[in-house]
């Protein structure tokens, strides 16, 4: 019987030392970012952090924004807004699938039909 493993961007694979190498950061920086909520790696039974590819990509984004001079507070805000936008776009896509009509309804507040 062949083993079939499915790994996606959300699969926690990397211990902190590997995640630090892949992201170009020091392990202590990863711990700090975990405490700040910039990344949320999974935890093993022994409380070791396991990072996914999505976490690594996020850490690289944090590094790039930081290199541009953006503060950590600003980076948190940018990442939160990007997540909100991603969720909103997904919701729009779902709504379009439910109602494929191209009809547009325009509503103007304060105007009454006569």
C-alpha cells in the first residue's frame, strides 16, 4: 500500500531553525513575531513550533516591508488589511457563483421614486 501525503501551503512542516533559514531571519525574531501575532505556527505535543509555507511567505513579506522602513505596527496593520481584502474577494467570488446574473442594481440614498 503506497503512502499518499498531501502537503499544501498550510501544512506545518518546518521546525524553527529551518523556518529561520528559509525566511532569512534569526530564530529569536521568529519567536518574537509569534508572540506579536505576525505568524501563528502550529505547535507539536512538545510545544515546538512548526511553520507552514504560508508562514514562511508571511515572514518574507514582513522582512520586505521592514526593509522598506515600515514599523512592526504598520506591518501588522498592512497584513490584517490584506487578509480582510482576501476574505472579501473570496466572499464576492462565492456570491457571484450563487447569483451568476450580471444585473446591476443602483441605489441612491435620499431619492424617492415618484
